[in-house]
């Protein structure tokens, strides 16, 4: 039996290709988050940032509900997953009935895994808190009718 038949190797892409594709998948969400941080945290008021927000709003209205979730959640998760799969190596040993999982240490791939999952988590928490705030504001705006006996 040859050596490559003794184990199952999981990488679907090599580490360099997945890093290059991963950078493209997280580029626009990272740029958007940088604009959000500049506008709301550092209070930078540039016309360029407003133009970016307006452009994304136009794309969102033109393409329907799926554009923003795909761009800001799905693409970073794909980048993180693809880079994670390129670093994993799974070895199954039939004789000892054990599975060994190893991860190659490649800085840019690990950075893209963290960045992709970080963007998805940050935006996911943002969506959840924004939704909760809207419900609370709506609840405060509606008049309460009290029952009197």
C-alpha cells in the first residue's frame, strides 16, 4: 500500500490559493466595517463614507433581501471555512482505529480564518442587537391600555 492510501487528506485547496480567494471574499465586508468604525466610533464625517453606504443601500434594494446577508455573512464564512479546510489534514489509522487531525500553521490562512469568523460574528451580533433595539423602541412607542375594573 502506498503512503497516500494510508490516510485521508482533507484539503480541498492548497493554502496559497485559498488565502488569495479568502482575501477577495473578506475585502468588501472588511472595507464596510472600516467605514462603519470611522463614521460611528471616530466620528469621521467624509462624503466618501456616505457614498459607500448609499451605494450598498442601492444594491440591497435592487437585488432583494439576499444581497446583504450573502455579502456580509456568507462570504466571510466561506473564506474562513475554505482556509480552515486548506490547513486541516485528517489521518485515519485502521490498525489502531484512531483519527488524527493536524492543522498547518500558516499565518495568513489562520488570520483569514479569524477575520472571516470575526466579521460574521460581529455582524451577526449587530443584526441581533439592532433587531432587539427595534422591538424595544416599537414596544415603547405603542400606547399601553390599562384595564380598569
